[in-house]
C-alpha cells in the first residue's frame, strides 16, 4: 500500500496497481466527481446542456399536440409555446391558433438551440412537419 496525496490535499492509501489510474488514485470524494463528469460527457452534455436532446426534437410519448414544447392550456383555452434550455423554462406566449404557437416555438429553437449548437460544432435539425 502506498500513501498518496490527492489533488485536493486529502491523504489516501492505494495499492500499487491503481497508482497509474487517475480515478483510482484519487480520494473517494474526488473520484466521485471525476466519474460523474465522465458520465455527463459520455451522455453528450456540453455546458450543462445535453446536445442529443436538443438535436432530436421528436415529441415524447406524453405529448398530445405533436410538437415538442407546444401544449393546449384548458384554463385559458389557448395554445402555449415554451422551451427549456440550460435548466430554465422560457415561455413564448399563448396563442389562439395552434400554428402560431408552433411558429413561436420554432423561432425560439433557432435562436437558443441553433446558436448553442453552432458554437459547439453541431447543426440544428429542422423538421418540416408541424
């Protein structure tokens, strides 16, 4: 067993065969953070946003409108458009016509997602279907 000092300053004891593996030669706290970072990177996260989620905008099974981010609000009898990006939900208004809500959502996607994807070397897939 070797006495090792982690980058954070904590003392750990490690076997000889684990000394060259960075996640095994760290203290438990740092190893957990390292592993979580690797998992997020493998899942396609960039800057706290999962690239694969915003590149594939197919509606979820729970979606009833057929367009991601557009839903009918019974209380107001209007269509609403919203978007979640970087952990924040943004609303783009309520509309009497479904088509207007879809248009508002598509514009927001181009503004928020398009710019972000472009900065990170990806391209927004624009579907022709509403």
